[in-house]
């Protein structure tokens, strides 16, 4: 049997091809989380706060920014809501058509904003002088399409607009210099192999006009002395920290370490090769995947209904927008691809 890039860190009992929904937890992360829960049950300290700081530092290296520009939290939607709340009344936000709701909805529900959408491949051309913020996912959840972030960034700068990139479907396999954008957000439960409850926000050095509207004790410059009354806010992005989901962060420090050890470039090469193998095989069976060159996310129109039948046969995939979505990561092999192709109907 072919060995996966992740090796003995993973032991799925299904043919797991659904990382775009949830990533598998590495053994090292599961062991650490179980130990922390056991310690808490015994009345001992779980180590979660230190784990959150280690996770922040590792993510900062993966994102290519100083650690002082990274906030830790639990939800992309919360951080997008923070950005939406900080925009002036009347501001225009440009988003890609069909982008993920956690990135789009917070701007729609914030009173006083104008939200405009454009096709992903025309997003850069849609930026105009009235645009205050361009918000887009680096890779699209439904289709896997990779955004031309350089074009978006340059168009935004030309018109004086800020940029927000959601790296939830790309961090871990697509190298991203978060310093090229005003804000980035990321849930780590997918390609970064963390449990739910781990998310990151990166901000510019001047905080980009954000107000720490949910500042609690963890937003203080010295959290240990920030229990009572109004306190000095952290002079770094920690002022935007949520109270960390401690057990999730105990696992996250080890999951993020594995991604850093392997490297996003190596992971991307592995994942993309598997996705290309599946695209070619699916096309050979008469199914034409949606175009998403270089992406490990493959969506096949007209096969969304097959996800349930494939689950009964031991495959874990998703149905999204009527499409069958397969997503390939470091624990997958070409054997997984070939088994899936054998299970698909032949429409030639």
C-alpha cells in the first residue's frame, strides 16, 4: 500500500476526501488533547493558554507575518464581523459571487454598508474608487478555484481600498504572505488539521482602523493582570483575541507544527498531484470537473447526489451546490483516487 505524506500520523477508517469540510486530526494532536482533558478532569492545569501562544507563533510563520500581527480566536465569522463593524457608514464592500457565507454575511447584516458582488475572475476589474474593502477567499469552497490575489491587491491599492482575504480553504497548502493584505482570516479546522474552535486574524501594524469591540481579559497587555475593571489593551493584535478554546488549542499547536514541518509547498505539490489525477480520471469517465487548476479541491457537476451512495461504500466526500466535491490532502494517496474513480459511474 502506498504511504501517504502524513505517514503514521493519520489512521482514517474511511477513504477520507473531505478536508474542505474538516481536516483529520494528527495522532500527536489527538494525544495532546486527550491528555489535557484528562488533566482537567483530575483538577490539574490543561496548558491551553500556553498552547494558544505557541499556535499563534506557528501560524505567524506560516502566514509570513510578525507574531504581533496575529490574533487568536474561534470563528472566521466573528472576525469578519469585527471588520464589518469597524467600517464607516456608507462604505462599499466588494465580494466575489457565491463566496462563503461566513465571509459575506457579516457585511450584509451590518447596517449602513453597501455590498456589491462580481464574478471571481472579474473581481479585480470590479474595484472602483468608491470601494472601501475587497473581501475574497483565496480558494473557493464550492469550486476550488484559486483567486488571483495579486491582481485583487493591486486593483485595491490603485483605488485606495483595503483588502480582506479568507485563507480557510488554502492555508496549509497554498503559500500566502498575509503581509500583502490588510486583513486575513482563517479557520484552522480544514487544511491546518486543527479541531473546531481555532481561528486566526492578521491585521496591519496600525490595526487597520479596527476597534476591539469584544475586548475581554485576554485582550489586555498583561492578561494575568486584566481580570477586573478597564485595562490597558494589548499593544499588538492580541487586543483582538477571543478567549481561546483551550482544548482545541492544545491540539492545534501540534497540528500546526506538523504542517510547518512538511511545508505548504511540499503539501501543495502532493495535494495538487492527487487532484489532477482525479480530474483526468473523472473526465475519462465522462464527468467534467469545474476548472480549478492547481487546487486540491475538485467539484464535479451533476454528481452531488452520489455523495450519499459513496458514503455507504466507505468514501467521505461532500455535496456542494449540486456538485460532488472531493478534496485531497496529505493523508491521501493515489490509491484513494483510484478507488474513488472505480466507484464513480461511467458516463462515456
